[in-house]
């Protein structure tokens, strides 16, 4: 485990958009509001009146487990942890916080790898863990209505007997919540063929920072004609715009047959060229995952040796559909990939064999703990044709920084997760890992890709946003923040490297009790 204290700077220190090109990830947060910290006991009492005594965690030992998320390098003790059970309670909490100018950080299960759920010492941490009910399953319309704290896997478990499933499947799905998935627009192994979270959400209920409840879309709607597609605005907004309190998700019939072909290559280059070749051939696998030799070794230390030593990289290619279609696709993949001379080809003939082939991939992230003291998982996306080039660049950066890395990622989507291996006990290693990770993300942008594939921006990529976006691109996004939360009370200090536009320029109302848009002519 690694610990880095958050710098509570005396002035809001984020650089202005124009000249900002930091060399490494720095974690400077908005200045702490001492008056809020001094009112902690009163705030706790007031919140207890809303949610009940047991739902406000106040003591240090109760708050400590919430001090970080999946980006464990950064920690801060939340002011208080509040665990509401209903939308009405969330509305009252946010209304109270808005009136009393208290910041709020929403949290699902805290598996974010970009620091999105990192607490602030002057903000309450609003957890959805107790809102974990599946409210309705409508098999006829293939919709489920769920609370935000439902772990992703529970949705599929609830509808499996109906032959249905919830397709988005982040590798963290046993723990990560649907609310967190919505906030991060999460992906997963099967998102190559079926799409990410935004493709499977048709309605949302959310609470604004003012405590007002909004409903968007619904069981039968995506973005209907004549309606702004606000669901798409909220999905992926990382807790900066509103707290999601209910989600209507699309259910998908489970494919009747799924088979995996595991291809072992003698070089990373061959495996990465094969990805581009496969996709270009028109075949759309249900999943196409890549693991390099370091990951294979880590997995072997848990499960035993699964592949011969000459295999330097594995591609796991899943194909699904009706039987005859899957058989044909498996044959085509086998034929097509011969040109890359795989050293090992294994094809599952039963569900049990399929599970076996996937097992290594499923334990891969956990297995890294066997070979490294600390692991920093990065997440950038590149056009698939650039896969061989980005892997070459990661390798050369690794030599420059003197740090090892391992690769295990959603190859079919071009979504990389190079894992930087380091030892936080060694002075300077964490800083090197941060700089290495930032250079990988810059390389993704240089090759025509983007900073994030699925883990979001959070604090991890916040200061790199100006590397991908121009000032105008960023400020248009920030005006949306202004429209929802002009005083920056929801999840402040995340995603954007500067204050949002309305605070900077005073061009939009601040919501300080002023008549909204006074002086703006009405239609
Ligand atoms: C081992 C491992 C594997 C992973 N694999 C994947 C993967 O394959 N694909 C992938 O996309 N991600 C993956 N992740 C990242 C992570 O699991 C996802 O981002 C997930 O969606 C986070 O869900 P959570 O409930 O833990 O949310 P949290 O981490 O608690 O929060 C994430 C963000 O969502 C906000 N938020 C949470 N709930 C709400 C709400 N109700 N309303 C508004 N905002 C909210 C938070 O403020 C924060 O910004 C992985 C993480 C780990 C540790």
C-alpha cells in the first residue's frame, strides 16, 4: 500500500488552461474550508436528524476505511461519511449541504482507479452502499430498475433465470456499483461488441446539489425526440453534476453459445498486429483481451503454468451467438490468425473449458501483487492500428524510467491498461511511476487516442486534460458543470484542472440567492 497525503493548498492552485503542461501528476486540491471543518459536530447532528444515528459515521476509526479508493496512493479522511437509504434522504442531505455550503463527494464501492471517489477533509462522503435494491425487473420490456448501490453482477444474477443479462461487465463487477458504473461510463470485456454503460441505460433519477430531484428518460426512452439527451450528460460525469439515485437499465438476452479461442504468440508485436488484423477482417468478437508474459507469469504463480514458455503474449478472443454462427466464426478466426504464426491455439469446447481459459484473465490484476509491491494501473485509448507502436513506446519509456511494467487490457477496444510496477518504500519510485504513467497517456494522445478508456479522469488525469483538450473544448464542458453546480460543491477538484467557467468569469449566475438570469431577456 502506498500513501501520499493530499496537499490542502492555501489558494486554489490549478494552473490556467493555456500554459499548463505539467510533467507529472500532482495532486493539489481546492483549499480546505476551515469553517466547515470547525462545524463538524453540528453538521453530524443535523445529518443524523435526516438519516438516523447509525447512518452517519463520525469517529476516525469509522471514517478511516473510506479515506481512499482504487487509486490508493492518495488519501484524505472525509469530514463525515453519510449512508442514506432513500432518494428522499439524499434530497434532504443535498438541500442541507447546499444551504450550509458544505461540499459533497459521492461514492459507490470506491473501486475507481482514477481517484474519483477520493474524499476531501471538508466534504461529506455520500455513500450509496445502503441503496442496493433491485426495484423492478420487467422481462417483457427487458428493463430493470435498480438503486445506485447495487453491485453490477447482482443485476445479471437477478435476471439469469429469465435468460437475460446486464451486458456491461467491468472486471470489478462483483463489487463496483451500477451508480459508480454510470458515473464513470464503465466498460468491460464484453463492451467491444455490446457497448459501454451509456448504451445500456435508458432512464435515470438524480438529485441536484439544490436537493431537487430530476428524472431523465425512462423505461421506454433513450433520448426522445425534442428532449436534450441529458442522460448522456450525466453518464460519465464522475459525480460532478448530480447524485444518481435510480437507474433503468436495458437487459439483453444471454447469447445461446459462447466460445473462446486462446492464441499464444511468440512476440508482443505479433499479438498486437493480430488485433488490428482481426478487427479489420470484419469479425466482431464479444471480447478480445491481451495479456503479456509478465501477467502470464504472475497468473502462473497463482494458478500454475498455463502456457508454454515460448508464449510471450496471449489474446483471448470470445465469440458468441447461435451455435452455427459461433462455429463458423471460430474457424474464421483460426484461419485469419495463422498469418501471425501463433505458438499455441486452444479452443473451448464446453462452458467449463471456457471458464478455465478466462480464469487467468480474471485473476490477472490481483495476481500482480505476487510480483510487485505496488502497481499503478493506467488507462488510455489508442486507434487499434497504433497498438504495436504504443506498446513499443511503453517499453522504451519503461527503460527510460527504470521501472518494469505489465500489460493486460481490452485490446479489441484499443483500451490499454499498462500497469507500472514500483516500490513505494523506495524514495522517488512513486514520483517516477506517476511520471511514467503520465507519459504513457500523453503518448496515447499523440497517437490519435484519448486520455481515458473507461476509468475516468478523476484526479489521476485531471492535470493532463489540457494535453488532450483545447481551452474552448474544456470551457464548454465546464459550462455544463456551471448549469448543474455553479458553486462547485459536488466532487470539487476532480476532472477539471481549473475552476469552472462561471466562477472564473462571472458570466453565469452563482446561485447565491440571486434571481436567476436576472436581466436576461425571456423568449
Ligand atoms: C480490479 C479492478 C478492475 C476494474 N476493471 C474495470 C473495467 O474492466 N472496466 C471499467 O470501466 N472499470 C474498471 N475498474 C474501475 C472501477 O471499478 C469502475 O470505475 C467502477 O464503475 C466504479 O464503481 P464504484 O461503485 O466503485 O464507484 P466509486 O469508485 O465509488 O466512484 C466512482 C466515481 O463515481 C462517482 N459516483 C459513485 N456513485 C455515484 C452516484 N450514485 N451518483 C453520482 N456519482 C457517483 C464518484 O463520485 C466517483 O467519481 C476496475 C477497478 C478495479 C479495482
